C-alpha cells in the first residue's frame, strides 16, 4: 500500500473524525465491504452496501477464528442466507484488545489486504482508545459510588439517594443485589480479554432487559443492583431469576457456550441495608462455586444449613464430616463396597427409592438392602428427617473440604 494511504488513515485518526470514515476508507482502498465490531461483536461502523449484514448497533453473528493465518491476521467465514461469505479479520489493539475489523469477500487472496488492514486497525485503535478512556473514567467514578453503598461508607440514606439522582438512579426503590462470576477453573492473564468481553455483553444486554438496573465490577465479578417492584419473595425472586436466565443465554451465545454463577442477597427495603445484601450475595456465590455448581443461581436465604457451616473452620468441618459419615467411609475402604455412593444417590434423589436405584442402575431391592446396611453402621433411622438433613449437610461439607 502506498505511503500516502497510511497517512490518510492516520490523518483521520488524528482529526478524531470517528470510526465510520476509517472503515469507509478501508473499504474504498480494498474494494471490499468492511465491518468494525467491539469485543461483544456489536457493530460500531460498517461499509456494507451489497450485503444484508446487520446495521450499526446490531450484532455480527460470526464465529471468531481461533488460529491466525499469519501473524495478526485471521481467516474465516459466515453464512448470509444461503451462501458462505469469507472474511479476513484483524484484532484492534495489541496488548489491550478493543474490537475486531472484518474485511468481507476475502478468501485465497487475503495477503493482498494486509497493509490496509494494519493501517485501519491502528487508526481504529487510536479512535477507540479515546472512547474507552472516556467510558473508563465514568466507569471508575460509578464503581466508586456503588462501592460506597455496598460497603456502607456514606453517612445516611439521604446521601445515597441524592448522589444516586446525579447518575439518574432512583435509590428510593428497593433493589436486589446479584453478584456474577464466570465459570473458569482459575483466572489466567489470557482470560482478561474474555472477561472484558463478558462485561460488555452483560452491560449492553442488561440495559435492554432492565433499563434501570445498575452495574458495577470488582476484580473478576460483576455486581448488579436490580430494582424490584415488590417485596414479596416469589415476585422479586422471579424477576431476578428471569433476568439471570436471560443473561446466561446471552453469555452462552456470545462467549461460545460459557456460563456463570450468580449469588443473590436477601431483600431489603432500605438502600442503606444493601451492604448486608452484598455480603450475603458474595457468600451465596462462594458456596455455589465451592460446590462446583456451574451456571447456577443461588439465593442466600435458600442456603439453609450451608450458611451455618460456611463460616466454620476447616478442622470443625472435618470433625463434623468424620462424626457423620466417617463410619461409612471406613466400611467402604475395608470391605471394598460403595455404600457412600449409594447414600449420596439416595439423598440427592430426595429419598426416592426408585429414582435413586435408577440413577445407580441397580434394582430397588438392592438399594433397600444397602440402605439397611448403612442404618446398621450408623445406628440411625434413614426415615427420620433430622438424620437425612445431617447426612445431606455432611456431603456438602465433604465437597467443600475437597475443594
């Protein structure tokens, strides 16, 4: 590509003309339609007159290529009606990704378009970095205010409500606190782009679903303050469950099947009590993650005995487990049996003999025989609800200890 073309791209970036002129110049230089998307694949600019691709603001439904064809260039295709359209893609930004540029209709001759794409990517990075700086400044101040609420750092309710009005929030209305976390084995440096993309996806779709919801982020978690119209448990929980299910589907769609866990604190009428709901939501989330329940929504007030054992020390939990299930474990080890597995199947089937037997692929009479043996070892009656509760809790402790 001629040096003057590089200069033209840089002139557009320096002048702050916006993203659309940059993509238009790329399209004119290459003679191909072009699209610029953010990390969520929402179209920010495009020059696509001959295609039915979604307009600016819509989402570009495409599978991101995983392996480059050379250096920073990726090749792929997407389906438009009955035909497959190839493209050449480059990520905007190097150490920090800002989005993606797609040059459509490029197949085997992709190497002819490397220089224009590099120039357009650099110009778009300059323009997007300006936009990101402005958004990040607002995001930082918004997060700081929300942290003040969630850590009870403001003097009174009136101060919270008045400051909330500056952001356009009605904090006189009750809110539920929801904490979200992506289901990752552990957060690695290379997951930073994935997490940022997820945050943008949730932010965009949250506003579509609940326009008055408030979003903050901290470390690897997203914090939602969701306004609810009623203090009735069923109503408010139903609202949140519907929202989380919607965000799960959106996350899975945009992040190649990824899921997240969510914890919800109890309902409080007063915004000054949201700091309590936040701590409860974090506990609900942490217990969910300890129990390895991926893609799960957990309400703090439904945790039951798990809330009581969560704050106990490891030694106390080990003692409880040994006192409750240790004898069964010892018998299995000495006799090469699977009574522990049988008991778990029985408990997780809600003490339903047939369901438990089916889950283990054994006859129901075999199950009954094993349960009778368990009663002899424990010296307890498995028909008593208090016995079942203790055993179920001990299994949850076992999972926590293993984690």
